[in-house]
C-alpha cells in the first residue's frame, strides 16, 4: 500500500508541474522575445539601433523597394502615428546604398499625392533574418524595454487596426 500511495503522489506532482506556467511543459509569463542587437544607417544619414532606441516604443516595418503593397501601409502608419518612431527596413540587399534608399523613399512619397512618409528608410538583411521575416510587409512593435510586443504580417491601412497595434505598447 505504501508503494501505491508513493506512486500516486509522484504522478500527481508530475501532472501539476507539467501544467504549471514556468515549469516543465509550461511557458514562463516572463518569456519575451528580445530585439536582436542591430544598427542601421538610414537615408537621413542617422544611425538607429537597438541600444539607442531603448526607452522608446517603435515599429520596424520590414519591406523592400519592389513591394507595392507595402507603400499604402507606410503611408497609413506614418501618417496615423505622427511623431512616433517608425523605421522602414528593407529585406533586399539591392536597396542598400544611400542613393537607392533615398530614391525608394522618394518613390514611396510620390506614390500618394497628399501624403508623405516621414520615416527613416534603411536596409538590413541580417536583421530581417534574425526576425525570420518571410513576407513583406511585416511590422514588429518593439517596447521601451527592447522586447517584441507584437508582430503583424501583411498590409495595415485601417486606422483602427493601426491604433490597436500601437496601443499595445502604451
């Protein structure tokens, strides 16, 4: 009998540990994805990076100059989030020169007459790989502590959707 009670007790303990957060089989409530260390030089000539952006909520918008469905998202997000930090990051190494980034930025701004995207345009294939970006547009919301708050894949042009996405950082 003693052996049966011990076996039942052991089974009970294992079952509790398996379903408890932070224990075997559970996921810790504190497990947040940290932004990989990065630094990019944008078309405005300024440097942006994971270290310098600590203390700021921001969006990394993974795109490419050939991504036509990205342009409406850029206009919608940049215009809705007036003074918030929003950085466009190309996933295409061919967009890497300062001149190409500036040309791309000009083309995006010319794609909508009544709208300007006042955001830095940059390129980092390594950062895209670190985030496992497979689709453009992909927007990643980063919190002040340098952790990923949310990820959105696909166009985002609805102001309510943009507001809901950004509000997760507040």
